[in-house]
């Protein structure tokens, strides 16, 4: 019985990855690997997401960029850190804090990086 309960809890926690669903339009936002050349800087954004996986935190960031409704089709992560969540039993043990610069690029898939 204990093995079955342990297996069920493990499967429940493993299946928590990929929990943030993409908002309409977020699939068109491109992550840049450095500061872009030829793109207009729009604003800086910082998010805190209490999720299990950094991929979910980045999806949360893309969703927030879409929610801003201030254009922006590319972002460059300039800071990333984690903070432990206190008093957590079944939820994520840490929160991801991501700071990013948001840009409007003519062609976000063919951007030159400095």
C-alpha cells in the first residue's frame, strides 16, 4: 500500500511540468540569446512564477508579454534567479524570478545579436 501511495504521489508531481498553457499570440514571441541589433527596445518586465519547471516560468513570461498589449515580439532574459517557497508541502519548492527586456523586431527570427 505504501509503495502504491508513493508511486501515485511521484506521478502526480512529475505530471505538474508543462502546467502553464500558452495564451493566444504567445507562440509568436521569440527568445533572444543576447541584445539585438536593429530592434526597438520597448520595456523591461519582471515576473515571479511559482512553478516546477523553468520552461513553465518562461511560458508564464511570454503570456505576461502578450497580456501587456504593448507590442513586443522578442525578449532577452537579463536576470534569472530562484527564491524558496516557505511552508510548501505539495507545491513547487521554489519560485522563478525572471527579468527580461522586450523588443519589437522587424523579423524576430533573423535578428543579429551584439
